[in-house]
C-alpha cells in the first residue's frame, strides 16, 4: 500500500483490493511502525466496514524515518510461517531503498 490505498496486489484477492482505500486499522498500523503478524486465521479489516478472516503479516515501509506504506501478506488457507515473515521484511526493505533513491 501507500499511505492511502492498495497500489499493488496479486493473487485471488487482486480485484478485491486494488486501488481501494485502506482501512483506519491499517492507517493505525502505519503509525505504530511495528510489524504485525497473525499466524492463524484472524478477523482483519483491510477496507473500512469489511472484516475478513486471514492469516497475515503487515510490515511498514520506512523511508528516512517516515512510514510511506505497508507490505501485506495474506493467506486464507495456510498458516503464516517464518519464510513469509522473512519475505515481508525483505520486500519492505527493498521498497524502502528503491523509494529513497
């Protein structure tokens, strides 16, 4: 995401979220500047007014001390694992460096 909306999506959920405004919950997660991991399906509101069940990782993208967006990994069928956690960190770091340039 960027600070306001979902800017890139893949997989089955692509049409559901692409270009949609992010929820207040996601905005709050940006302000907290911490990675959020829910390894088993849990209710989450990605778009205001619509709760769904996912296992997920939400990792802020930090650029020069400012959070500019989030990397979000969702799963409807599998538990989130250590590999998924590492992927989210690598993606956020890559995007941070790319945006910084």
